[in-house]
C-alpha cells in the first residue's frame, strides 16, 4: 500500500483531503462513534462499500445524473430521519460527482446542516468534484441550478477504487486532468506527457500522483476564491466549448471529459495559441481522448457543424452580460478568465 498524502483545504471550515491507495480505510476512524449514513448507488455499493469498514445504514440512490433531482433528495432526507440522524451525525457520500453533489446538498439541508465526508470513487470526483464544497441537484431548466456551498468535513480519495470504472468514466476524468495540468503549469503538463501510458494502464501510483496534484491546484483556487467570484472560474477552461459540444450532440452522447479535452484545445486555438494547441492535441491523443473538433466530427457526423455549436454556445449563460465568457491560456500556468472573444473569432474556431 502506498502512503497516504494529506492536503489541507483552507475553506470555512478547513478540512483535509486524504489521497492514495487505501484512503477509504481511514474514513471509518474519522466518523468514529458518530451516527452515520452512507449515500451511494447500487454499483458502487456492490463494488466498494466494504472498503469503508463502516457499520452504518446505506441509502441507495439511482446511478449518475438520475440521482440529482428533488424526488431523490427528499427520499434521502427522509431516510436520514428514519435512521435517527441528528445534528452530530455524519453523512458519507460514496460514489461519483453526482452522489457527492446530492449527498452534500442533503447534508446541507438536514437539520439546517450536518457534517458530511466525501469518498469519491470516480477519477473526476477525486480530481475535482469532491473538493470545494459545491453541492447541487438539477432543475428542468438546467444542470446544478439548485444547490448550496457546503464544504465536506474530510475527503478520502482512494486510487484503488478506480480500476473498476468504465472506460468512458475514466476518460471523463482524464479530460479534467489535462485541464488541471495546463492550469497548474509547465511541470505538471510535462509530467502528464511523460506518464500517459501509465495513466492509461490506471497505474495506481501514477493515478494517485495525478489526484494529489489536481487536489492541490483546486485547494489553492478554492482558498483564494471560495465562492467563484473570480479566479476559481479558471477551472472552467475549455468548458464553454465543451458545453456547446454536449448541448449540440445531446447530453450524454459525448462524455463530459472528452468534450472538455476538445474544448481545451479549441480554447487555445480561439486564443490563437496554435503551438500550445498542437501540443495539447498530442497529449489528448496519447491519453485516448479526442484531440480535435474535426476528429470528433468524424466520429459523430451530425450536430457538430459550426452553426449548431455557435447556437448552443449562446444558450450557455456563463457571462453576466449573457455573452459567453472564456478562459484563455497564454502558456501552461498563465491564465486569464472572463475573456470575451469576438463572434468572428469564435466562428472561425468552430468552422
Ligand atoms: N461539485 C462540483 O464541484 C462538481 C465538479 C465537477 C462535476 N460535478 C458533477 O459531477 C457529476 C459527474 O460526476 P462523475 O463524472 O463522477 O460521474 P457520476 O457521478 O455520474 O458517475 C458515473 C458512473 O460511475 C459509476 N461509478 C462510480 N464509481 C465507480 C467505480 N469506482 N467503479 C465503477 N463504477 C463507478 C456510477 O455508478 C455511475 O454510473 C456531474 O453531475 C457534475 O455536475 C460537480
């Protein structure tokens, strides 16, 4: 077993993220004698709940995005009451980002807020969603529109659980990893380029290293901008293009992280950083991700024409003015946010 790394996130209140193979085994000691409930889905329950070694009732919810609705939220809250949770109890979120978002919101509401710990079991949830305290469910009007900031009391990111992820779910995480490496700087970007094969094999030490680096980056950004008023927005690098791709093809067709990968390359091209765009495209390809919009169009022949993508982008209301805003990277680690690009430049990028 590799040693665990512990990263402190200075949020209100502060908490620690424990990263490494075997991290889930430390969650039970953290919960201690407190009354707890584990929120998870059937698949993760069958595969990994035993690693917690926690004698607590399990509240099972649907898999993936289907868990993030009000009906499920209400059912989870009722289950907390049924199991006698009180203000001193702990909610344990065991699963991907969807479970963390749902269970975190339920914990923020139950008795006006009780503690919860994140036990992320997807790569995406380990490198991103489990840290930072954003929780949410979806509305018919859009994703994540009803939520709360409710930081976890601790995070246990166990690289050992990622071996069972479906290929698309693993790839989704890798797309976000490429984004994080570029935001972090040259050293992490070069490391990723040198370790693509190890990551594709899901080598536990390589994956744990990536999770640690991404968590350190996110912790820094969250500390400096806990409520995403400014700098934390850099985490949206590539996302304006990615959302347009997901919207134009119908959500679920292109895995989110695959769309983010192409989106990052497009953001670089839109910023006229062609040399870095080409480097990133090579990195994406070496990680099994789709490197370019033209390659994505080859795989999915309909819905990705320039006009559809521009229309989809207009629906994405990231900017206060209603115009899409972009995160632009001048070099690894040198990033600007809230950038408005001309329609002409965006259209040329998507042509
Ligand atoms: N709160 C945040 O800051 C934040 C950030 C990014 C994304 N998110 C949210 O995260 C969600 C996406 O999360 P995700 O990519 O983790 O996907 P997910 O939570 O939808 O899970 C995807 C699938 O993976 C399965 N799964 C989970 N762990 C597994 C394992 N170890 N082995 C086998 N199967 C496993 C689940 O059963 C599920 O079917 C979205 O709802 C998104 O809005 C939140």
